[in-house]
C-alpha cells in the first residue's frame, strides 16, 4: 500500500476564531472535512484563486467555504466564510 502524504493543517488567527465559534455539530463536520482535505488539498472540487495553483478555495460543508494556501507539506486555512440559514434575506421556495 503506497504512503499517502497528509498535509499539516495550520490556521490563521482569523480562521481559527471562526472555527472556534462553530457549534458542536458544525465543528464535527468541519473537522471531518479538513481531515479529508489534508489528504488531498488539490481535490477536483477545490478551485485555484489568484495566479497560482497553491492559493485555493473549497466549500467544505454546505455552510462553510474555506480559502487556503498549500505549501511545502502544509495547508494553511486563511479565511473561513460561514453561512447560516437565518442570514437569508429571501429564502427559496
């Protein structure tokens, strides 16, 4: 079985503060998504942002979008955008 590299996950202070405000259910989903992302930060569901491939964006869960940077075996979560259904001006349906 080939060795699969797992990237070290780091957070900016801003991203860590957003993560720490998640309720327990969302935090569990977030942690699982980050665990998966650490195995493949260039997954096809992520998109490059900016000029290079290392600056990326991904929708981790239905309510959390992350911007991150991949470099030298590290994955730095820079910004987390967390959406809440209560924030919707005009719900669909």
